[in-house]
C-alpha cells in the first residue's frame, strides 16, 4: 500500500500543470544502425539457426582454448556468445549489437552480403571473368600460421613485380579479387590453405597461376601444377559467393576421401572439428581474408549505415539457448519459432570433435 501511495505521489509531482501525466512511463532506448526487418524476413529464422550453430561451436572452442591456456581466445569466443543476445524491437525492426568476429556465422554472413553488394557491380562489368584457385601442399597444424604468412608474401611479391613491370614497360596491370580460405581434412588431419580469385579475363588467371607456382618453388614450398584450377565464370553472383566464403567451413565432411554429392540440406556425415577451426582462426588472426588487387571501389560504394536514434515503446528479447530462440521479456513470446532440424541437433549434441589434430 505504501508503495502504491508513493507511486501516486510521484506521478502528481511530475505533472507540470497539476494534471497527471504518464509520459515519463514511456520506455525509451537508444539504438544504432537501421535495424533488421522482422515480419516477412526469412533471414530472421536463419539467424536463430546460425546462433544455435555458433553457440555450439563456441562452447567447444572455449574448451579447446582453455586447455591450451589461450585466455585471449577464450575471451574473444565469449564476446561472440553475447553477439545479438539482446534484441530491441520497434515498428517491425530489431536492433542489436554484433560481435563482428569471423567465427560468428551471423556476422560472417552479414560481412559476406556486404562484400557481395559492394563488389558485384564492378565484377559483373568484367569482360570474361575467370575463377582461379591457388593451392599448395597440405600442412599440419603446427605449420599452418607460418605457411599462411608465406602465401601472403608470395602473392604480394607477384603483384609488386607486375606493378613495377607495368610502370617500366607497359606490361598489363593485374586486377582481381581474392579471398583466403582454409579447409581441414579430417582423414589426413591436415590443413589446406588456398586462395580463390576472380580475374577479369583468362590471361590474368593463367599469368597468376604460372607466377604462383614459380614463386612458391623459389621459397621451397611444395606446390603441384595440377592443384591450381582455372575455369570460366558462368554465373557471376554464384561464383562471387563461392569466393567470399569467408575463411573456414564450420561443418566438415568426416570422410573427405569419399566425397559425396550432397543435395541441399543433406548433412549426413558432417562434423564440427572445433580444434581444427580454432587452429585456423588463430592462424588467420590479423589477416584480411578478402581484398581487391589493382582497383578500389569508390567512396560511395563503401558507405555504411551508422548513427544513433531513440526508440520509444520498444520490446526487449533475450536469446535463451535452451529454447533456441529470442524470448520477449514481457510477454514470453518467441521471436522466430525456430525448430531445429533433428539431424543438425544430433550433430551439435554428439558430433563436435575437440580432439587435438
Ligand atoms: Zn556476431
């Protein structure tokens, strides 16, 4: 009773002209960015699935990093655990904080879409784009970081040399987009770091392949002619998506020697190799995975949405791992009503491998 009286008194004292005002009861919150549409946006359901996969991977990588005494990594993984945990929704859009780490499947997905939108207009103008894959002999975990450093240096030397030739004698100027990726081979327990590139024409792809082999041989890195692939780009958007996979695949084939042709959604034989992924992310630390060579995009294309705004009468949602969804803190309503595929649940519960490899 005392509480009710106090509350009543507060309302009265707050009203400037003697009439009771309830304006101060309106909840306000400062949010950043332009928000994500909720209703009619299939990406929202996918975000629940991505968060569930990321969380399972994170817990396993946290165990691996703790075992190795790598506390900085443990902290970075926990930061991703809190990525989009709390959502603020207002007028059919939600606002949240993103971790922007490459092991976060949502943040990596946002980054991929951003890169695709930025680069697609330029690449779709190229006369006969080609896809080039540059590889080298697989390495073990111990040598991965070192070999990635050497790959980056070799590639830079090829670019610098051609730039100088261009300045001196009008040799053609190299142009391409490139991304660095690394796969884990679960039967051989080895890592395959490689570059995917899109070049404007076949001549550039052939030139880069030949220089890559020469350059690696110069520094005694094992490389085979057959390991380097060139093919014509048939569908620019599809191939650009292929190039910007962004680092590493989370779900890997447990039997890569017997590669199966998968239908969409088929997850048979897939596993998450947490230790291998932790090794790859450590080796990639400080490395820009996607970049362009020989051209830059205009400032207009680089523009990002920033800025704050205040929203009133918002809803708040918290991600609850057990429910695998964001739950409205007032009403208990579920945001996405995501239902996990039973096979994915089986993988996340039983097929996460934390062994040393
Ligand atoms: Zn994130």
